[in-house]
C-alpha cells in the first residue's frame, strides 16, 4: 500500500480575508457561482428630514466559482459546521426572504 502524500497548506501572496453579510449564487450544468457581499445603509440629509427613504448599498466583494463536486463538498462541510454551531449556541435564525423572491431556483440568496 502506498503512503498518502503529505499536504502543505499555505496562503497565497494575494490572500484576503473579507467580512460578508450575505451571499447569492447561481448554477449551471458546469459550475456553481457564489458571490459574497456586504450591505450598509446610506443615510443622507434628505433621509433624516423624511424626504426620501434610506438607500441600501450592496457591495459585491468576491465571487467564487466551484465545480459541482466541490460545491457539494462545501455544502456538506458547511452543514456539518452549522449543526455543530447550533448544538453549542442554539438555532441560527434565517433572514427574511424578500417578497417576490422564490426559493429553490438557480439564483439563491
């Protein structure tokens, strides 16, 4: 029997860590695409005076493209982590789905 190769993990020179408040995605027969974004409320003077509503700014930070097997492995790893988290800290509430946004389609939020 052959010995398994050792794995050395290192961060790329351009490695970045981002903080995202949400994700969206889509899939095709060839890949899954997951975009991560950060939301912030923009409030102008007119908003404070009640003349206009605030603006929700959604800044897309990065998009990750995965093969279907890699996406499935990521989903399984995330579910395992979520189950462990909820067992320790309690149920994670889902954010409300915007009206008119059906679930289960190729685009998800």
